[in-house]
């Protein structure tokens, strides 16, 4: 049994990261024959992509995907540790699975992902949820066949969670959720250690994939008919800093653009590492989409310092203006936390000042959620929940106003949209995104799925638009 240890997870050395190739032993290839699986994913794009890897590994083992959790022989919860709300949802789901196992003891159930990397979570599982079968973390997805076989043989809870800086495992199989858009990991982990964030503990040391492996993956996706890739990392702007080849994110963006794939995006950016060279490359290539997610978190210099963000309101705004000036028709979204410990009304108003200046296309806004083991969790949280909710409401009202204003600029204009699925709004309507990451519900024939088409925008709301395909 390997359980997570927070202090070990914090360690950063100068040791070179090991890169290895994934392989599966023949003894595991028939373990799932005649059985079904269900994977439920919580959290960010990285978790979504991890689930695509998990599903592919399970299918290598002979499992077939179930239509719903109730029909599955194996249930895995791929979890997120960013906020308390995510924790609560997962433990609520675990309670639901317990009832299912009482009716059918042969069900295999487990959790993986970021919550599994938390020392306190695994301790709680060992104390209260011993009926679970497997727990594994973010560093050893590739070992799922071995972990699963041990659990199936022992009929006991198997906990295999590494507290390490992490390796890079290439060529893990992937069962992609889309036929048209693909996630591509370019790096793992984070070394920023923002005081509120658990990610450096759950995802390990910042480590970049070899650029040749990334470009090879993108080229294959293009060959397979994919229209869009999103380059993924906890802080993509820091890509290459751990490599000894004088190669950074601007170089990777340029090389990716030269593959000729039609659309390129990247998430998530940290303002600290966003270089002028990156801006120049984004503005140079038409297939790098004019969409930037640029987390602010707070507009108060005092709070930014407490958060460990290492930039100021002024430097953030300088970067924002550079991007707006150089990247044609760019849309910029952001993340904002309200109610950080000791945030005063003046601090909050500083955040509103930035929002009013930047007029973001959209923003993900949150009330501060203390994560066990982070420095911010030890700070005096002296703001009432009522006050935090009041600030969030006020912020969201302003954010929504600017989001609507940004969308109104598209009314009656023709834009290019990648049609990727059926719309949840109407079963006979398709949905997709503009180059600027605007969600559009489109009246178009089903035969156009997977194509980038011209769409005239006929109606706008704060968070979506409606349109008709132009022949």
C-alpha cells in the first residue's frame, strides 16, 4: 500500500525527469472480458484527458464502456481537488456507489485523480470507506492494469498513490471523446505554489514533454482528420523551462502551427510566463486561435502578494493591453477568486476596477475555498460567507454585462464555427465554437458535423449565440 504524503509531494529537485514508453502485459489483456466500465470525471481539461487515457487502458483489458453507472461492473471516479464543492460531490457519489455495492457486491469501485493525491482524503477513505476497491493517483494511471488485477485477486482495498515529482509516460492509449477536437498534453505539474492552490501537490513537478513527441502527436491527429487541438498544461506558458534545449512555448506554438492543423488553442496560462514572443507568434499564425485565458485571480496588489501570484495589477494590465493590441479580434477570459482571507472592500473594488477596464469576454468566478495543506488554508479567513456571496453576486453581474456586450458585436456577422456535436438547446440543432471560443447553436444539416462552416449570428445571449449556416 502506498499512501500520499503532502511533504513528499512538495519536494522539488533538479533531477532530470524520466521519460518512458507505456506498455501493457499480455496477462492483463483479458481481465475485463465480459465486463463493463463507467468513468465519471470531475474538474479541469487535464482530468478529462486523463479519463480518455483511462478508458483506452480499460478497453485494452477487454472492458466495454457502459451506457450508465448502474450498468457497470467497474466504476471509477476521476476526481478534482481544486475546491471543496468538488470534494463534497465526490463523497456524495461514493455514498451512492456504496448502496449499489450492497445490492451487487461484485461491483469494483474506486477513485483516482487529484483527490486521490491528497493525504487527508486517503486517510478518510481508509477510515470510513474501506469497502472501495482501488485508489490511485495522477502519477500512475499507466499502472491501472496491475492495480486492478491486485484488487480483483485480493478482494481488498488497493491504494497505490505516489508522492513524487513525476515521470513522463509516452504513448498511453487514448479514447478521445470527440472525432474533431483533441487534447494534447504538452507538460505536467506546476512549480508556482500559489498559496491557495493544491495542484503542485497533486500533479507534481513541472515537466515538459519532448517537442518532437508533441508535434508527432499533432501530425497524427491532423492525418486522422482532427480539426482542432488544445495544448494542455497546468501552466503552459512555462513549457520548456525544465528542458535543456533552448526551446519554449513560443517555439512550440510556431512548430505546431506549421503542422497545418486548422485550429490550435492552449490552456492554462499564467501571466507571469506570458512572453512578448508568444504574443508575436499568436498574431503571426492564422491557425492559432485568437482566444486567451488569462487568470487574474485578484485586482488587488496586496491580495496578489498573499496569493503568491508574483505579478501586480499594473503588470497584468500591461500584458492584457499588449495582447489586445497585437492579436487581431482576440477574446480574453479570466479566473477570479473573491473572499480571499483578509480581502477588504477596497481590495475587492480593485478587482472590479480591473474587470471594468478589461471587459472580459467571460470569467470563471469563485468564492475562496481553503485546501488542506496549502498556506492560504492557515490564513485567518475573517470574511463572512454572506459577504463573500454578496461580492460574488456583484462581480458576476458586471462580468455578465460585459460578456453580453462582447457577444453583441457578433450580431448579424458571419463567423467560422467548428460544428462538433448536437446542441443541448434543440435536438435538431448543432453546436460549435468560433475561433474566439464563443458557443454557437447553429441551424445546419447533420452532414456538416466536424466541418468548419460560415455561420451568420442571428441572436446573442451572455454565454451563447444562435446562428444559421451560410451556404
